[in-house]
C-alpha cells in the first residue's frame, strides 16, 4: 500500500507541475515534461508526434494567439496501475479585455515520470476563438 501511495503522489505531483507550467505560460517547462517520442492528440483530432511537432502545436497558445489562457482544475483522477491522470478543467481566454471559457479534459499517460501521451477533449462552441457578443461565456 505504501508503494501505491508513493506512486500516486508522484503522478499527482507530475500532473500538478504540468498544469502549473501551462498556467505560468512556460513553454520550456511544459516541453521538459514530454518524452522525446510523445504524442499530443489535440482537441481538434490533429496528432502531433514527437517533441518538435508538439512544440509547434503549442507555440500559438504560448505566443498569446488565443489571448491569455488559464486552466482552472476542477477534478483530477489518478489511475496508478496504468500510470494515467485525467484532469477536468475550465479554460479561460482573456481577449481584448473580455474573458471567454470552455471546459475540457486532458488525459496524460506517464512513463518514466514524463508524459508519453496527452489527449485533449473539449466542450466548446466552435470556432472557439471567434466569440460572439450575444453568447455568454461558460460559467
């Protein structure tokens, strides 16, 4: 039981560091959490394979193309046996002084303490980055 508790804590800590790096907008810290041959399954179904492709997929977000983004974790589920963490969150975008939001889930597959796979699922009206003034953001 002690080993499982340690493994759970390691997974929770790794997921928290990953979350924190995104919210600090620290691309280098985020990239340091991925394995070289990692896969990022983006919310739109496009796969980025390997750290170079993942970096390219993330650059627009970290460059601010979608406004200032922040992820507020709502739930985190840890499966120690499979080395997976699922995080449900609310993502906010601050664009031109207005805040828009959507909800999503990321599943992270860890191997050797690093992210081997990141799968993102979102619950958002598309196009996400063309908010309509008559639509209220997700509470």
